[in-house]
C-alpha cells in the first residue's frame, strides 16, 4: 500500500472468479468507515505472502470481518468471494431497512 494510507475502500467486486476489485485509497487520517463499507489492509507476512484483513463499517463501530494470514501473492482472488458476498448482504440490508422505514412512516399516517 502507498505511504500515508489507512487501507483500501472497496467500491465494487466483480462476480467473476478472476474479476477486478474496484478500490480507492483511504488516507491515514480518514474518519470511521461508512456503514456497510469494507476496508482492506495488507502488509507483507513475516515468512512469506501477505497478511490481509477486511473490516466492515457498522452503524456504531468498525469490526473485523475476516483475516487471511500469510495469503499467497494472488490474495485478491482468495478474498474476492467473501468480500463480494458481504457487499451483497449489506446492499440487501440497506433495501430492507429503507422498506421498513417507509412502512413505519406509512403506518403513522
């Protein structure tokens, strides 16, 4: 990762097994992770490979989603299924939350 960054904010993950991850760099002074967003961080592992972690932004906290210690050099391929599924679940939860909010507002009328 470049100097002065906190990690990579995942914007999109291709559903294809070898598809790309679309990211942007988070500056080191970034505030909390937005709700439903995933931050990746990686650094060289002591023996070989990469130590990769993924954090998920929740409403009140940022939590460890997954870690892949000593992942091989093709680690984006390894983590892609997990990140893709979690982003899909977060999108579904956002839709369900919006529907529930609308239902509650309509019930008040």
